[in-house]
């Protein structure tokens, strides 16, 4: 079960905790976005700098 499924299950069991689950999902998405940027865009910048030399 991934994080999104856990949040959905938590909401279905306790609808009052929707705010908490939403914040967890936002934080998870932010972490995934930063990891993507670090892995892909930083690597592309290194390749670009190397090509200029």
C-alpha cells in the first residue's frame, strides 16, 4: 500500500482527518518533486557545463 492509498484509507475511516491527510500528501509530493529536480535537472546542468568546456 503506497502513501496515497494510506491517506485515502485514513480519510474513509476518519473523515475529520482530511486536513492532516492532505498535508501529508502535499509534503510527499514536494519531496518527490525535489528528488526529481535533483536527479534530472541537476544532471542536465552538469552535462551542459561539461559540453561547454
